[in-house]
């Protein structure tokens, strides 16, 4: 009953599609817009005679009585356990409310039917109820719910395996997607349905999907695709109309042949009657034969008249088909002309826009080159402050630095210095990356040099606390009313190694260190605080951890860039557990070889994904 709202096969629908295309010309004057709106409304009223504001219509008294009786019967049947009969009565109530456009009540009773069919595991009934609910939601213009119900209905159809029903379900869902403004989803599923209808060689389904694809691309603004699918829709519609005409022509020819047979029988009866009339002399019998002859003549005349009427209908059908085909061709030709004109104007506007864009792009490229030159120069400055890896190897022959900035400059940096019997290594991850991170790294490097090299403060926890105070003061983080207030800071691992006593002390600000010693892998958890950026914290304290160097020990210090990288088959983060497993698996390699393996595994895991953060891993072997 309601499915007529979803058909795309009428020539008036073609005229509406044409008007919709023409109406999108933004420069049309107001008089033309008003005229076209009136034409469109008249066409819609000609196609659909559904009341617009029928939701508030009252039920007639006899229908109310009928619904009351159905309700009573439904309750009785449920009480005796006859759920099938109960669902039948509830379904009738839902259809009555639907018929009188009281949609909320229709949905309420359909939901009761759906609940019963699910409890009975009646998949066919469940699919039909979901489809009816989808159509009701569409009448209510609640297209999101219509999409939801059609999707569930289609899932059940796919389990049944009837390809014709599946294709029809796909068509309903594609139209619902279009109504809901989900044009990409409509295109995807309509293409699936089109492929299925081609495999089934079902011309009517193919026509429906071409219509949906035309409408989807039209609403997306893809004129080229819209014209392409409209042309395919028109072509297949003509083919279907021709097939219908041929079928009617065959039917008419069959009727003509039947009429010819009746005519021949009547002529034979007439001749037989004439022959009998001549051979008899009895007056009464002759009179009877004369009557039979007259009847036979009348029947022959009627048969000739039927043949003439049948031929006339065939001729009229041909004329009507030619008229409709000719009218359709005119509409298609006019539609293509309008689209061609619009595309031409759009191309002209695009040329003018491209010319302006090329000019702007030139200016932007010039600015970009200037910015890139400045950032590249900043990279040289940042590289100059980083310690050389060879310098670190003088103090720690067995060590490596895996350093992979995400951008030209980095927010991660490492720091190394010596002072008498002490060697210091730090791995720092500043807030942000790129230029903001690089600014923070310059601040961090300066403060480390000032604290350790100038003031000769060596105790790791104390170093971190002093750095925290200096960052807070430098960035004005202790004054929330300041215009320069920020929450930026640094996560850091700071190591102090006494070359004389062979002792290692380490403090960490929101970092984790991995230690390998005596064949076992373990972690040292740092403090929760960062260096700077601890807004609302009254006092920031750090703890110094002392590592036993009774055996040769390898310490791995790193930022979070490695384990946070997305990749792999499921595009997930690498994670700390996998990082530790990887480190444990390469302990039989030298540290230089470990660096190569870590780099290769990172690139393999990342694949085609973009690097999301700066990567810094430092490995150092401390000898007992």
C-alpha cells in the first residue's frame, strides 16, 4: 500500500528530476523560482494524493470499535498462549492506524508484533514487520529510524538468500539513505544492489538503482555522475516501456486471433444454417432456421466488430507509446542542454577561480619557502646543541641513540655531559613537537647546563626539582592571571653515573626506564609529576632510584613516541609491553645492532601510517 512512495519509474518523476536540476541555478530570478515551485507542487500533487497533515486525523467510530475488538481478541489469545493469533490481531490494528495516518500508534503496535515474532523465532514475520515500520517512519519523515529498520530487515533477507528480495531490500535502504542525507552510504549500497540486479538480469531493479544513483550524485553536487546515471535510467526505462508495449501487442494479437476464430465459427454456422434451410420444406422448420441464420449473421457482425476494436486498440497503443517516447526524448534533451549550460558556466567560474588560486598559491608558496628556510635554520641550531653520539661513546662505548623527529625540528632531545668522576645522561620529551617543542627543548637544554655544569648540582631528584621551579618561573606558571600563562612542561629521565664508585642514580619525571641485568628485564616507574606544567599542585617532589651495578647493566631511556605509534595489521598502538618484549628479544645483539633492529621494527610497524610523535630511544651499558 505504501510502497508506491518509493517507485522511480513514472515519466512525471523524470520531469521532477529535470526541474530539480534546473532549479539549482543560483542566479535564477525570483519570478522563475516562484513559477517552478508551483509547477513542482502541481506535479507532486498529481503523483501523490497523501494528506500532508494527516497525523492529527481522528478515527471513525466504526474503526475505533473494530480496533477495540481486535485488542480484546489479542489479549484473549495471549492469555491462552496463542501468540500467533495475538500478533495477527495486533498487526491489523497497526495497519488501521497507518491507514488513517496516526503513525505513533501504528509504530507502537508494530513494535508489539515485532516482540512476539522475535519470541516465536519467526524470521519471516520479523523481516516483514521491520519493513512496515521502516515505511511508517519514512511517512513520519523520521528517516534515521527508517534507515535503522530497513538495515535490520535487509540483514534478515540476506540470511534467507532470496536474491530478488535482497535486491528489493537494498533498494529500499538506498532510498532511505538518500532521504536521510547519507548520500555516500546510498551510493555504496545502491552500487551493490545494481551489481546484483545485473547478475539477475532484472531490468526493473536496474532502473530503480540507476534512479537512486542519479539522485544521490545530484544531491552531492556531482553533475557529471548525475547526468551519467540519469541517461542510464532513461535508456533502461525506454527499454522497459518497449517491452511492456510488446507484451500488450502480443496480448492484443492473441485477442484478434481469438476474435478471428469466433468469426470463422460464426460464418461456418451461418453457412450450415443456410444449407439446412434450403434442404427443408417444412414452414415451421424454415422459420426456425431463418431465426438461426439471423442470429449467426449477428454473431458474425459482432465478431467483425470485436476484431475492428482490437485493431483500433493496438493502433492507439502504438500512438500512445510513440507519444510518450517522443515526450521523454524531449525532456531528456532539454535536461541535458540545461546541465551542459550549467557545467559550462561552472567551468568558466572554475577557470577564473583557478587563476586567482594560482596567484594566491604563488604567494603562499613564497611564504612557505620563507618559513621552511627559517625552520631548517632552526634545525641546524637545535642539532648544534645536541651532544654528538660519538662523544657519548667515549664515555660509554656500548651505547646508542635512536633519534627520529616527526617534523624538521623536534620536541624530544637528549643531553650528555661529564664533570670530574661523574657522567650525566638525560632523555627529555617536551610538550608538543615541531617548532613549539623545539622552543621548549632550547629552554630545557639551557636550564640543564645552568643547573649541572654551572651550579654543580648532581643529585638527580634535586636536579629535577630545580628544573621544575625554573620552568614554572620562566613560563610564568605561578601566575594564572598572566597573559603568558601556560601548562607546558617536560617529561624527563635523568641519570648520574659515578665512574669511580661504579654507582648509578636515576630520577624520572613522568617517565619509565627499562633495565636489563643478569638475564632479567625490569622497569623503574618514575614520579607522576612533569618538570613544569603541574597546575594546581602545591609541592612537586621527585625520588632518586639507585641501580645495583653488581652485574653489567643496560638501561633504556625513551620518550613515548615509539610505543604510541599506530600501525600493524589492526592499526593499533605499539604499546610498552611490546616494546619491552622487543628489547628482551635482542639482548644477544650489540647495542649498535640493537639500534638498527629497533629502527627497522619501528618502520615496519608504522608502514604507511604517518609518524604521530617524535621518537627518541637511548640505550647505555653500564659496566660493573
